[in-house]
C-alpha cells in the first residue's frame, strides 16, 4: 500500500517533533563532563544547543503540515 504525499509529510513532521524529545530524554548519552566548550561541561552546552535546534524542528514541522493558500 503506497503512502500518499500528505501522509509522508505528516510522518516527516512527527519525526521533526520527536527528534528533540528523544535527544533530550536519553540522558545517559550526554551525562558527561567532557568535551568542554569554553569551560562549560558537555552536559550543559548540549542542552543549550537544543534550544535553537527545537525551534528549527518546530519550524520544519509547521512548514510540513501547513496548508497552501485557500482558493
């Protein structure tokens, strides 16, 4: 069964929204002090790097799910 274009876009939007959640909830992966960035341990700057990353993921999901102009 072939997926329609609309369904593929919704799945891609779901992946955009799930990526930051998975990346930030999988704490053992980033619960370490090294490498440091400007003296800040990895644990902190990894989380802070996801602030703009989440914004980009939300933008991507929005662009994938918005509807075109109404006729």
